[in-house]
C-alpha cells in the first residue's frame, strides 16, 4: 500500500470514526444522566465535540501504528471512557444495562443512517468514489463498534450488560473479571476468536437486519 493510498484511506475513515466514537461516548453520558448520574454532564463529557472523547494513545497513536505496521490488516483503538458512577443510578443493577446499551445503540443508529445515506447518494447519481467509500466506511465502522462493544466481557459494554442481567451471585463473579478484561479481550482478538466466532456473525446479522428495515426505502428509491 503506497503513501497516497494510505492518506486517502485515512481521509475516508476519519469522519465516520470520529462520529462513531463521539456519539457512542456521549450516548453513555446522556443515558447515565437520564438514570440519575450526572458525573459526565458536570465534566462536560455529554458533547459531540470529539476532542472531549479522544484519547491521544488509544484513539490516534495506536490505530495509526497498527495500520502502518500491518498494512491495514489489523486495527484497534479506544476512546476516553465516559465516567459513570453506577452507585448513583436510580436502580444501579437495572440502569447500568441501559447505560451500557446506549453506546452500541448509538452505533447501530449511525450504521442505519450511513446505509440510508448510501441509498440516497446512489439515488441522486453521486458517483464520486470518495463519498461512496466514506458511506461504506461509516456502515463498517459502526457495525464493528456495535459488535465489538457487545462482547460479554467487562469492561466492554456487553460485559456490563451481562452483569446487570445476571442474578447477584453470578453478576459478582463476572464483575471480578474486569481488572483483567482488557487483556482477555486483546488475547482473544489476536487469536482471532472474537472476529470469527462473535464479530463477523453479529455484524453480518446486523447488516442484514438493517437492509431488511430499510427495504421500504430501497423500494421507494429504486
């Protein structure tokens, strides 16, 4: 992959990635505030300003290094987590499920909107490759974030959802994984377990459901 192609790929993915990360984190903060914890609100983290959510290492340096080191074959990154004090929620065990779901839910909505944007570009005859590729990137990035964050290991959103849904005894057992959860997830990513057994199936199913949902729109436009 030559330098010009790398620059073009970064330009195509920049906006979708910024939106995906920013709205994801803001959604967590908004849901937390709705259910009683205004920590993120007081810290100014319920915002669409991407600067507030960017982690210099996880959002910029790590993805770039991995992209160049693997020629785009492997990417990973993370944003600055929105602070949530679950003990301040009205019903901590129940409400933490909704707070955790808010982030992936925001990515699902964005994947739908990017798909709709692609349909509209095709309908209006937009043939500029850059914009079409950005639309596809928007769908892909949000499907990746949706599926990855739902993996049921804390501190990922899926892990918090699992803790909130399990009975207390089992919930406590799962929550104890959290200090090592990041390393467990990374090991599973490197071994290809999460990709093959979780992300690809869930992303494919979700994409099919989005296309099914937008069938009336597609029929109207085409």
